[in-house]
C-alpha cells in the first residue's frame, strides 16, 4: 500500500488540478483510472470521453485535511 500524506484546504485544489486522475465530487476527491472495460464494471465511470474505474474516494477528515497518496502530492 502506498504512503498517504495529509494536504490542507489551501493546497488540495492545486493537487487535484495538476493530476488528471483526480477530480472533485463535492468535497470528496475521486481517484479515477482509464480502463476501456470499465463499462462492464460496478466502479465504471464515463468521464471526459473515456471509460475508467473509480479507484478510491477521499473524504475530508475531521481536521480539515485530505489524505491523498503521496505520489499525487509529490507530483505538484
């Protein structure tokens, strides 16, 4: 399992905008990966002209941060 980092409100929008596999759903962050077979899967989601799977949903924690995989935060 990958490492997770806590990202606060002031920086999380930048993290989501710079990573094509992340997007907002209200206050929740959704991690999505392209998969042409996702049409047949329960976690399948059509987005930006392609099918993909929802890998995980990241809710805001009680302390006002989101715990995202380190690979996304470090890619900023």
